């Protein structure tokens, strides 16, 4: 990036140096710090409840669909790559590839949400609820025959839905934000090599959402 | 090297908003938003006070019909006699409104919004529209919480700390909708706070005027900066906890439900992990503003400016690892308890440093006891008392006896009322001319101060004695215990003084309101202060400065030998001053 | 000033991420390793992936230290909180 770019992404009035990041970028990082704490509360509670659980936790893969979720993880990682490619494109001034990569990201994100919604409906159908296992359901039989531990299914449901639900909510907000940017800014050519602050900010948010999922996938699905 | 050429700075709002709605209601101007927070919080401060008066009636005159109690529903106070179910709502909602909707927004929502861009030399906050959103989320949160008072079964009633499972189970608490509304309101408030914090942090880091280096920022701004970081990181934990509580209350999850493996202590850990940084949020801005006012009233630089900054940072840093001292009696792991005891003792040190620095500032100063100065000095004294009682509580063996007694109530009111609220009275009086262009009445300010100071101490100091004697908190009828019966006259005395204390606040309210219309028109710099805000007209215009000023020195150059006046504004250029370094390095001008 | 003139090799990072994910899945389901060791290795792999995303996709590697600090601060807080609350049950 040239000096010209750098100075135009500074505020248009004199100011002390700060952290050499334009306000939108700094603001997004600050916001992400708060999001780390929010997920700390949810994920931390999961860890704490699981450590102190009154019995064994369900084995991985019995309740949750690993192959589908593994694909979903891969999908989200790919959409993170397409997002950074979109960012790289506009930082080089390439409007066309910005459009392409951003669209790919939006579609990837939307697919992630869709697959997760599918996962939820399937789980609920099999009897896995936020409150635990529904009576008379398929999973209730697994509890009855000892494949699933009765004592901790309530906690399992509560923590699973809280964590993945809020993560999914954040992904959805990201998809909506990117769609808005795409429709009302990118298509109108509002971003350029000189000013692509919005793309950078939404990119940071999107990568963060991916990062949280990387942690979540491991500790919720694989352990 | 290219620079952006501009005839004048392009701030966010080049055009001042027009129309009543854009200018006063949906404004993005930080000053207007600050004033909106002011009116909202003062309303909730009044409401919190009214709830407290009802509590004091019951404690002072147990079982007697309350004057005016006839308007309360039969399920709460038949014939005006407060029922236990209503009493515990009063306790809960008094704490909730005072902490979340009065003190916090008064310190942060009002003064962070109002002061930060003015004191730093910025046009506005970094994100004016997010700032507006922050206010409206707080407003919505307040309305939800207010509504919870009027639902059929009544408001939340598990104490402002909302311990689960009492708060999660309506069969235990007797309130369903009221409890849920509490959770919803807190989630909204958390969002408001986080959005605000993000604005303050970004603005302070990135939008300081040239020459406004970190160590030239006033302590009010430093404290608001650190407070914003605390808020940014602590409020999400509360929001997360409130969401989990809401889920337990609505969709049947089991986070805090022991039969299903949930942990009530998890709620306590989550709440206090937020709760302790929260109390530093409630005191640090007050300390910062008091520093500004004391330097001004002493006509001396702040003693030990750098140590003041490091003390604020130390308090904030240590504040993250002391939360367990609220849980000494919870049955938590005793080893963990010891570590919390030690960290809590340590955190007294930076606070003490600040106290000595305030005294050092006043020592041999050219003291002017204007109303803000009186409040600021009272703050120091009351805060010391509150801090000292805190040392008692920090020692776990002592806390075993005084936890959940009136000793704690005395402590928290000394720091929150004697501390934060006195600082707020001083700060509101101090920056009133900047907000409204008029001065509050000095005479009525002094009368209000003395009445408040006397009655306040008569109300809260005896509570130390009550607590040591074993009088527990949140209790509806102390006379049910024989060992508390001899203390009842003290309770009645406290209640009478409390009514007089509350009545005295009418003076402040009237002073505030009447001065809006009939107050003496304020000169530009009525307190002869050095801050950037006093170089603007009263009230300050939209966008603050047409051209961002340059800053040449720190904020506390009082009685400087370089000039004849006893103050030397930050932006005044002396022949020996050079332009800020950043202006010559190619930044836009 | 933004520093990197050339972009990091994003596709290479993507490959690393894919490989690490595959490693996690293999470890979790195929390998006969003790549960605790599995736990530790899986966490290490997850954190490694997260760091790759943060450092390269989010450009943290190329930012000033004071911006990096901002993101780093919450992490010890999270650890302290979880550790303290866990001691309720495991001590």
C-alpha cells in the first residue's frame, strides 16, 4: 500500500498517531475483544459445567453429526479464505474480484447457516432439546439402554444449543452485513484501492466468527 | 507524499442537524446524547430513591401503614402495609435501578459522552450513530426494567445480584414475568454499554488532537478510558450470564439447576466476575473527575499525575482477580478464597496512593471551596471510610461475620453514595455551564451539600454498628429476632434521617431545573480551568471546533510561573512553545 | 501505515487449516490414544488453527503491537475465570 492510501485512511482532521489503524478497523478490533469475553462466558460455562458434571458426558459422535459438521467447518474456513481474497483484491484495486470473492463468502456463510439449521431440526427430531432429551424420542432410547448418560444430557443440551446457537446468530449477522455491503456499496463501486475500510472491518468480523467456530468445533463436537 | 487538502476540517457532521427530532431526540451529537443520558439517569436516580424510602419506612416502622401506601395494589401492600413479597422487590429493584440505570449511566453515559471529545479536542465520537444507538438501547433497557414493576406478579425479587436458582425458578421466587424482564433488560443494557465503550476507546486512542499525548490527557479522560475497557470486557460476561438465566427461565435449560447437574455457583462466578470490574466502573470515573475538580479548586497541579494514571490502571488490572471476595460465604473452595483475600488486600494500595495524591494536591494550595470542590473533598473523605470498611471485609475470617449484614450495606453506600454520587453532584455542577450555558446557584448548592452531607452520614454510618451487631441485609422485619430488637431505635433513627436526606435532594432538583431557565448566564470559563472544553462557547456548538486546536501542555498547569494568571490552558500557545510533532510529519491539516 | 506490500500466502494457510482439521478428526475418532492426551492435543491443534486465522487472515502479524495487545488482553481473563471456577469441583 502506498503512503497515499495510508494517509487517506486516516481521519480527515489532524490527530495524534494512535495505533495506525483507521477508526473502523480499531473499532472492530475493540468490538471483537468484547465478543471474546461474551463467548468466554458461554464457552467457559460449558467447560466449567462439564468439569463439574455429576457423571460421564456423552461420547462424541453419538448425538451430533460429525461428518456434516466437519464439512460445515471446512465450508466456513473456505469462506474465510474467500473473504481475505476479497480484501486482497480491493487493496489491489480489483473491483471485479472483490465482487466475486465477496459473493462466494456470502454464499458460503449462508450455506453454513443453512446446514446448521438442518442440523438443529434433525437433532430436535431425534429428541435433542436445550432442556435435554425428549421423552419417547430416539435419543431417549439410547439413554434407556445406557449408550447416553442420563445425568448429563440436560447440561449437554443446554450448553450445546447456547454456544452453537449464539455462534450461528453471529454468523447470520455477518452474512446480513456482507449482503448489505455487497448490494449497497460494492455494486455501486463505493470501495476503491484508496478506501476499503468497510471491507476490512467486515472481514475482521468474519474471520473472528470462523475463529470461534474452530474452537467450538473442537471442544463441542470432538471431545 | 500526498496530504488531504481541506479548507477546514471535515468532521462527521458538517451541517448541524435541523428539525426538532434530529436535533434533540435522534441526535448523533455526543453532547446531546450525554444530556439525554443525564435526564434518563436522574429519573432513575429519583425512582431508586423512592424505592429506598419505602424500604426505610418498613425498617423504621415495621408493619405500620405507609403514608401514601394506599396507591399500592393489595397484593403488594394491603392498607399501605408493606408485605414481605413487596419488600424484597423494593430491595432488588432499588439496587438494580441505582447501579445499572442511575450511577453507571450518570458516570459513563453522561460524562464519557459529554467530556471525551471536548477534552481531547475532537469533533465528536469516532462512531456518532453507534453512540446514538447506545443511548436508545439504554433507554429501551430502562423501559423494560420499569415495566417489570407493573406486571401482575410484580418485579424481580432475588436481590440485585439475582442469584440462581431463586431467580431462575418462579415456583421458588413467586415471580415469572418480572424475573424474565429483568434478564431481558440487562441484556439490552449490556449491549448499550458495550457499544458505548467501543466508541470511547476508539475515540481516545485515535482521535486526540495534535499535541494531546497520552500523558497530557486529563485524569477524567484517563479514568473514563480505563473504565471503558473494564466495561467492554466485563459487560459481555453479564450479558452471557443473563442470557443463560433467561434460557433457564424460558426454554428449560439447566445451567443453574442442581438436579440436572447445573451449578448455582456458576451464576455467582459469572455475576461477580462481571460484578467486581463493575464496581470499579462505578468509582473510577468519579475519581477522575474529582482529580480535575480538586486540582482546579486548589489552583495547583495534581500531585503525582503519573502515579495517578498507574494507580487507575493498577486498580483496573487487579479488579479482575478479586471477584471471589463477594463469595467468601458461598461455600466455594477455601484455597481459592485465600487467593482472593490476598488480591483484595493488595488492591487497596493504588486507591490509597490516589487518596494521598489528592491530599498532596490540596496541601498548601490556594483553596477555593466552590460547590464542586466541596463535593470533591467530601468524596475523598467518604471514599476513605468506604475503603477502610472494605479492608475489614477483605479479610475472610472477618467477612464470615459481617457478610450479608448492614456492614456491607454501609460499605457499599459509602463508596457509591459518599463516593460516586457526591462526585456526581460536584461534576454536574462543574460542567453544567458547559452543558446548558448557565450556572447553578452557588448558594443553594452549598445548602444542598451540607444537608446531604450531614444526613447522609447520619443514615449510613450507624449501619456499620448494625452490621457488627449482626443485623442482616434484605430482611423484612428485624424485630422477629430477639437479638435485633434492641437495635430497632437505631433503625428508626436511620429511617427518619433517610427521609430528611431524600427531602434535601429536592433542593438539588430544583436548583438544577430552575437554573436551566433562570440561572446566571455562564461566562466561557467560569472555573478558570485549563481543559479544552473551556475554550469553546457555552453551550458548545455542533462539531465543537471548526479547526482542531493544538495542545501544548498537560491539563493541570495551575499557578504556573510562566504566566500571570493562576491557570494556563492546554491550548494556549506561549512564545516558548513548539507545534506538536505529529503536525510536521505529514498528517492532514 | 499499513506495512505489508505483498499479501501473505492465503492459499497456503488454507491448506494448513484443512490439514489441521483433518488431523483433528483423525485423532478424535481413529487413533487409540488416551483420553487426556487426546484432549490436550486437540486443544493445541484448535488453538494453532485459531492463531493462523488471527495472524494471517486478520493480519495481526503485521499490525502494531498496541493493536495486538487489544486482542490479547481478554485471553488471560478468560483463562483466569475458567480456572477459578473449575477449582470448585476439581480441587
